[in-house]
C-alpha cells in the first residue's frame, strides 16, 4: 500500500465482471417479456427468489401467470394499459407466487421497447424484493384503518348521544310552551323566558351536531321540490327579526333581478343556510346593519342563478383565519367562550351549499364586518319525473 | 332517486363534471367512448382518430376518474353502476345525442347496458369491449374470480395507493398547498383518487348485471380478447347468449385492453358492425 503511494498513482484493481454476471446476479430481478406478457428471459436473482427453474417459465408462462388473481386484475387494469400509453410504469406493488406457493411481495418497474416502426417489441422489467417494505405498508394501513374506525365510532357515539338528548329536550321545549300559555306571575314569566332561551340554544346545538354527523356519514341528500323563492327569503328574514330588534340592529332585505315565482330546490336546507348565516351575523354584530340580499339572473329558459349574500357590520374575521372558518370546530376558543356555539354552523352551511352544487364564500375585514355569499343554479321546472332509472 | 336528480336539477354542468370532449364531425352520428376501471378517456387515444372523420366522437371520464369533477363524487351516490349510467344519459341529453353508438370498455360495457336499458330509444348500437356482467363465480356461472380474490385486490390497491406507485396519483393530487406535486403528475395517465378508486373497484368487481342483459334489445357487438383473465372468453360467450341481439368477435389480441394493445384490430372489428359510415 505504502509502496504504491510512493510509486505514484496506479489503476485500482477492478475485479472482472461481465455484463452477463451483473445481469444474472444483480440484487434485483430482471425479466423481459413479449408485449403480450410471455416471459422470454429472466435472471438468476429472480429464479433464486421465486424458486422457479428457467425452463418452467421462459417461453412458457406470462408474467401475469405468476400473480394471484387479485394481482392479475391489477396487472390488466393498471400495469398493462399504462405501459402501453406511457411506455413505462414505476413501482407497481404486486405479489409473485413462488414455487412453494408462498408469495413474494415485489415492486415492479417496467419499460416498453419499441421497434423502428414504433411497434411494441419487448417489455423490460425490474423486480425489487419488497418483503420488509410491504410489512411496513400493511402496518401503516392497519393503523390507518384503526384510526378511521375509531373516528367513525366516536362520530356514531356522538350522534347517538345527541339523539338521546334530543327526545327529552323536545319534551322540555313542549312543556315550556304549554307553561307559557298559563297564567304566570312576573317572576315565573321571567323564569320561563330563561328556560326558553336555554332550551332553544341547547336544541340548536344538538341539531347542529346531528346535521354534521349526517354530512360526515355522507347521508345528507337533497329533497327537491318547487317552492316560492320570495316566501322562503321572507321566512328566513322574519325568523331573525325579533332577535335583531332585541339587539337593536337594523335587519334589511333586498331581492333584485328577474325574480322567478317558483324554483326547484331543497327549500328547507336553503332556509337553514340563510338563518344560520343571519344568526351568525347577528351574533357577531353589536351595532349597525345585517343585510340579506338576493339577486336573480336567468341562465337560460329553464334555470336561474340566485346569489344570496348576508353581510354585517360586526367584528369581522382576521385574514389568517378566513381559510379555515368553513372547517368544523374552527371557531376560536376565545370566540366560543364569548359568543357560544359549537363551531359547526358554517361547516354545515358550507356543506349544504355544496350539496346544491354551490360554494359558500366569505369576504371580511377585522372590525368592519363580513359578507357571506353563495350562488345556486336552480331549475324553474321540476324534471324529476323525467328520465327513469 | 334523490341522488340521481341532484346534478340534473341543480344545473351543475354535466359536461364539465365528466370532462366531456367532443371531436370529429359535429353533424354526424354520435359515437360515445367510455373507459373502464383503472383508467380514463386516454385509453381510447389509439382508436378514436379512426372514427373522427365520419362520426361525432364523444369522450368522457367517469366521475371519480381522470379529470372528472371529484367534488361531484360521493360514495353514497356512486354505490352502484346505475349512477354512472345516469351520468351517461345526462350527458346524452346535454349534448342532445340521438341514435348513439355506445362503446364501453370493461365495467363500462355494463354501464352501457344499464343506460340502454333505461333509454332504449337513445342508443343505436352497443360495442362492449371485454364485458363481464359478474366477475365472481356463482353456482354454474363462471365469472373467473372468487370473492376472496376481489378482497385481495382491494388490499393490493391499498398498497399501491400508499404513494409508492407512480401509476397512481397519490393523495397529494390536488393538494393546494403543494401545487408542484400536481404539476409533476400532470402528464401521467389515468390519475385517480385512491379512496374513489378503491370504492369503484368494489362497485365494479362486486356488481352483478346478469339480469339486465336479456332486457337490452339494442344491436350489440362484443369484442372478446383471446386470453383475457378479467373477462375470459366463457364470460363473453355468456353475454352473447344472454343478449337478444348480440354478436361476438373473438380478437387475436390478448389481455384486457385491445383498444391499447391492438387498436387496428379493434377498429377493424368495429367497422363492419357500425355499417357504411364506419
């Protein structure tokens, strides 16, 4: 060693290795097949891993013959078409059935070689032994499934508890309504009013939790029928009028454009969105105006685009929170402790609007107010009877 | 029923929803190509050019596949193939397609059968490429797979969807925080959302549409590959026997995608069936 250094640089000794050696003994499997999948060559590593002899597969078996039925489906629906379209595929996860019937987890890379005319000639495949990796993957998948299941179970539990709460709560509300109609002393009247406000707020909360659960479970569907648009807008407006008066906030309503008499939609859900947005606006506004504007624009003989917007002169939303306000439980802790609520209202409203093919958007400036807006494309006629199936 | 009407009623653009592309002659007979499980409209790329000079060629991505509007997908709505058939009919209405030639590959062959069953007058002809009305063996019926095979397929999809496979656009697709990832995958074909693909695999491979076949009287051509593990010749023969007006052409092509592996043979087999325009 020392002598060599003294003698000056010399070529390092490179063991002789032919391309054939490398091909046969590389730490991955090599395989070539015809475009139809017939194996025409494979290397020693592949045979070592799988236990096959060359004459058992070369010229006799297609690559997909070495796969279990599930792998063949994946091969035919993903690997083969992609290879023909892209000329290559990378890291396809498959299992090769070995001679002892055990399954070797592999990752496959493949390229398609074409002849001078561009016709597919040969598929070159590298096979990586993915035994350890597949175990890790399976573990990840198991964990993910467990987490998803736990979330679902929790959601189911919450929905169940909410249901259980709603029944006695409805009874409390009914009893309170009956109580209201009796002769009450001023003190009793005051107590009944407290009972009213608490029970209604609790009922609203429970309903929100249940609504949200339906969205999570994908069970929410539209119930379409014709309804009077103006009447719906007025009803939403009237529901909120008393609250606005109580708080001393002006509540305004405008409806502009070519307003159709009737449209087809889920009136109950649209009403729910509007009252939720108005209720939010009133909650977060101390003085000024809350305005509900509706604008109609025909989009053809049979349909109309209706833009609903609810704006207020309230506390507004900081710009860094605007992106997340439609997510469930996004309401800040400070806001929750001061104003109450579950933080589900906007998530539900946004979901209801989405169900109608629209999107709930917000513009806001801190300290100056917010505007929530969405556009629905509604049909003028009920076509649900058409089309069968 | 409610799920069926929502997109129609709410005026969502069905053409955008299904990434519909219209090519060829605007005034000619429409020919509608629908892809199968695992792919998107790209799989017709070697076949459609042959029909563009004499047909109005309509291509689409099933909701949940390719560049369809993923927000239009829900597991509840698309829990059977009927929802996809309804989408096809909505597209036909939106484009006022009449006298339609429907070409469906794999699972979309059955989607075509369901669409033609619902609106027989809209369809002139059906071309079913590698059809299977039921993938699972059932008493005397040979579908080619057991339920266990299908469960295993769903498992293997999970492994492939974990993100190591470039065949699958992993969960990062459409992640607004990482646009560079979407960009990188922009050129790959048959992108899919893992959850949707797994759901579609379940809907596809557990479907049983055998009872629908005798009810479709539309003239039908079955293109059967000689060695197709997904839809073996015995299944193609079953489809032919079960449909009142079906004929079967056995292709030399092997595998499950003759439209990709043997486009010329596929086109040549379709032409005589389609008639003088073909």
